[in-house]
């Protein structure tokens, strides 16, 4: 009877993994909308994309708080509680960074978006998808090869985004004579590149979880 009672009190691991999965999928959707907003020449359509990103940003925050809430009440969890919080925060940091990039682009309303900005936005999609694959693989903590491969892919994408960013920044500084426009372009590029940084930051949390649960 006692065993059955405690089993009833303990949330299944599926509850946690489902929340993590939803959060990472949410980031992928945001990154895809960000790319559309950067690429779409229609101001009206871009506005719709930005509004959708705002909505998904709120969803991401709610999912993070759900992890905190469920984890705080659980007697046991798939891995250490601190790691649960760290992973939820890391995934949500990606969400926040995509939202910040979208806000920058929407605020400055540039008539011309550089190809580099579109390139980095595309890399954000790839990094978000790789992070999602990694989070999905956490459902089986023994699947370390798959998670390690995803983490390595994200690191490679982050380095590639760095190169695109540095080359674009160098070109803009050399060519743009309007200081206000220069600030706008550099802030947008920096915000986009930051999103790939946050994806890489999440890999550190996942790698720590892998090591602790071997």
C-alpha cells in the first residue's frame, strides 16, 4: 500500500521530458518565424511573424515555470533537481535570445536586411533543431552518442555563426558611413549571433547531465 501511495505521488519522467521537448520545439518554431521575418519583404507579413514570436516567447516562459513547479514538488526526478532547473533555463535562454533578435529587427525596421543577417538567422534554425534533437534524446540517458553528436553539431554551428558575424561586421564598418545605420546593423547581427551562443551554452548543461548519469 505504501509503495503504491508513493508511486501515485511521483510524477512520471514523461512529464518532465514532455515539458523539455515542448520547450525545445517552441524554440525551433520561433527560429523559423525569425528567419521568415528577416527574409520577408512584406512589412505586414513580417509584423505577423513578430507577433507570433511574442506569443511563443510567453509560451516558452510558461513551460520553464512549469518545469520549476513540477520539479519542486517531485520526490524524485530523471536527474538532479539543479540540472532540471539549469536545463529549463538554458532552453529558455535560447527562446529569450531569439525574441530579443526579433525585437531588434522589428524596432529598427531596416529597408534592407543584409545577406549575413539572413545567413545567421538560418544558422539559428539549424542550431535550434540540433538542440531539439539533443533534448529529445535525453528521454534515454543511455543514448549518449546521439546527444554528444548533437552537442558537437551545435558547437560547429556556433563557430560558423561567429565567422559569418565577424566577416559581416568588418564589411559593414568599412562600407556604412551613416553611424546610426551602422549601430542598427551591428546590433541586429550581434543579437542574431547571440542566439547561437545560447544554443551552445545549453550543450554545456546537457553534457554535464550526460557525465553525471553515466
